[in-house]
């Protein structure tokens, strides 16, 4: 996630174990079983070329995310960026 913020670009990590920037950890699933996160998709939310948030999805499967998933998550971050940008302006003006 930190790498995505630094480079201000979407990252799709197909195999988190092989990616040198990945911090190994275990996450809970709905069934409360511990499973390693093996792939992830990270999209920075940009407002005026500044990263103000990150949307990240993870999977316990290798290479879980497709180009279509990446495009969809990118589109979903657009209204988030817009809302956070407006809120940022309001905080400065209110």
C-alpha cells in the first residue's frame, strides 16, 4: 500500500509472497479462519495530485484480480475522490 501511495499509481500484486514490498500478515475471513493474503489490488485516491486515501482489496488466492477488476475499482474511487475533495475544500472554507 505504501508503494502505491509513493508512486501515485494502482498496484495489482499477483503473488504477495514474491513481491518484495509486501508486508506478510494474516487476515480474518468471514468464517474467522486465519488465511494469508496472497494477492491484492491497491488504488490510490487522488485529489489535486495528492493521495488522500487508498482503496485496497485482498484475496487469499494467487493472481485473484483481473484487468476488469482493476478498472472497476479505479472507477469506484472516482466518486470517493470527488467527495473527499469537496470535503477538503469545505474544511478549508468552513
